[in-house]
């Protein structure tokens, strides 16, 4: 598919997601229509077919504009699923390639209850066993875990972090804990591992210099939420009229200034995310730094824009009959996702001041 075709397909799925997003948020239910649409769509294998990272990011933002929960679910699936490319055996790579293309869903089970933002540095130790390692412990915030057939997970093996692509088998129990402020349709449950096998044959040989879909895509989730909030604010300002003149609030200067400020924040966030994506496509040495910077700017822009849109709508926006209250709640999740803005600022500040090596 061309870039234009990919974006048009994303818009088609986005419209379907938007129709059901409020219900899934209310019910804390998985967006099944999104899964069904995506596994039948060429977008699901766009990266395998050579789509650019810029196009991938724009797809994530479009999906997130319709449902930030589904945008998150799909991003985690892409980041976890495409890890099969780092498997050691060509036969396994070919097998997982077939599973991925046939619509198998993958979950990201890296975060531990005590790891905070350091999800790439596991604390839980696995013990040696026949065929690999055995892990007993827990992983949290596993988006779409009930839907996933396979999991990307990690553990400490012989004192070193190790990453595996495993089956979600009967040794893994899902604990239904997901009752959150926002992103309610991701159903990012807690998983309990009970002597779960981590096969040595499924141990990944990850190359840290290679781009990762999740790191690239996280800013674009926030951008999609911000786009939806700005569109709502503009539409509401044109339609909402106040007595006695019966003029639209769009004619009020403070509303004009507010919408202008939202637009400035959104364009700045989008420009930096695009810069990061282009740098990733071209493998510029600083692409990891740009991805981090893009996440911070996009996360904070989404919170500011949704808050301003809520203020513009006033009491009406506070009602669930309007989507802005959901956009605001979903936007709040961005700064909480690893790495958080505070962790990124600490990391980048030290790197820029020469106190530690820059990220790569």
C-alpha cells in the first residue's frame, strides 16, 4: 500500500472505532470491532511490508483519534509481535511471521509491580529448567492481555535481563484489576506467572540500535487525542450559542485565543514527532533522543489541549454526552506511561551535560 492508501485505511477504521469508543469506555470492554477490522487490514503488517516510521506514527495518531484505547492496544501489539524478528532460529521467525500475518495478537508483559518506569530492567529472577527458564511472578499493565495469544516478557536470567516471546498458556493467570480513570478499553490487566516456561529457543537477540514501534508510537497516541480534542473544541464553539444575542461562542475573543493556543501546541507536538519519525527512518544517531523529546512534548500538549477544550465547553463538557471528558481522561495516561516526562528529563539532562552516555 502507498502511504496515502495506508492513511485512508486508518481513517476508515478510525470512524468505526469512534462509533463505539464511548460504550467501551463506559463498560471497560475491549473494542472487538477494532480487533476484527485490524486483523483483516493490510495496516496490521504495514511495517513488515516496508511502511515508513513516519507513516506508522501517523497511523497510530489516526487510530487514537477514534479510540485512544485501541491505538494503545494496536501499538503494544505491534511492538510485542514484531519482536519475533529477533528470534534466533530462522524456522521460528518464519513460524511467527505466519502467525502474525494470520491475525494472532501479541501483548507486552514487561512492566513489573515494583519496577516503576524501568520496564526494560526486570527485577524478577527466573530459575534454570529443562528447555530454558521458569518464572514465577507478576507483570502489570498488559494491554489486551485477555485477547493475546503470545506475550513479550522478560526476567533476570543468570544475573542478566533476558527477553522472551512466549505462549500465553495455562500457567499464566489474568487478574481483573482494570478500573481506571482513562484508557479504560485497553483492559491492561495484571498477569500472574506460575512457574511459566521461558524457552531458551524463544530468547530474543534484541539489537538496541534498531527502532522499536512502541518508543516511536507513544507520542502519536497523545497527538491523536489532541487532534480529537481540538476538532471537538472548534465544532462546539461554532455550534454553542448564548443568549440574548444568540451568537456562537466562536465570536468571543477568549475562545478564539484558546483555540489558537490549542492549535499552536498541537502543531509543535506534531512537528517534533514527525522530526523524530523521519530521523528514525534515516537512522540518524539521535533518533532515540528525538523520540523521547517527542513523547514529553506530545504528552503535555494533549493534557493542555484537552483541558482547554473542557474549559471551553464548560459544564456541558463535563457531561458524558460529550466526548471531551473521555479525551481528557485518556490524555492523562500519556505522562504516566514509561518513560514518564520526569524520567526522560532526568535522563536527557544528564546526557546533555555529559554525566552519562546519551541514549542509543
